[in-house]
């Protein structure tokens, strides 16, 4: 029986086994936010996506590594009681803010996918060393996704500071444009 090791690069939620899948961000909508509202949060909505890597415990080459980007609808939520009371323009602004969190995950996925192409294991016969090397290779990408999301929310005050929101929209879209040759399959790989 094959055992797999999975590392979730951003693990904000403990609900890692909930249904998750890749959604083209163009098709993402509030209907995809099905999680339970966290009323202790100061936010009106929350987007959870994960960049994950999976590899066999007997890792012999980088071809045995799979990476994916997934949107997690059961961990993403919106406070409908608040959302339904605010003007439509503010709802749209909030959605675009949340959507950019998903785009940040996609950007990190694309950077990771490109970097994986350049990864070389030192000792192909030493699977334990390969597992450690592979794990250590991915940690900076987890940190990048976490820090980008935190900086984004801090600077934009969750979308309330419009000029910073515009800056981040432009910055992330320009960054994604520089990775346009890095494709995402319909399954998120």
C-alpha cells in the first residue's frame, strides 16, 4: 500500500479534509463561500485556499511530487447578515478583496511550480534525505503565502483603504502576468 505525505502550505484551518477543488478565479462567486461564519473574527468574509504538495514516502525524484492549488468552500465564509445590509458597491469591493486572497494563493502556486522545475535532489538513492530536502524546499513558499496575505490585509485594512487596495490589485495582477506561461490544469495542478 502506498503511503503519501501531504504538506499544506497554508494551514489556517484545521479542516484540511473538507472538500476543496480548483476554481478558475473568473468563476469564483459568493455562492462558493459555504463555510461557517466566524463571529469572533473582525472580518465580514474569509477566503481559504491551500497550496499543497503530495509525494510518496519513497521519494526518488521530483517527478514523484505533485503540487496543487485548491479553493476550500467549506472553510471560506461570508457573514450574510452584514453583507445584505451594505450597499451593492461595498459588497463588490469586499468580494474583489477576497478574490485577491485567492489570486495570492495562485501566485504562490505558480512560483512554486516554476521553482520545482529547477529542483535537483543531491542523492537520488537516499529517500529520507529527499523527503527532508523536498519539505525544506517548500517551507519558504508557505511563509510567502502567509506573509503576503497578512501584509495585504494590514495595508488595505481588509479592503477599506482604497488606494492600497488598488496598489495590491495592480501588484498581484502584474506578478501573475509574469507567470502567465505557468499553467494550472482544471484539477488545480
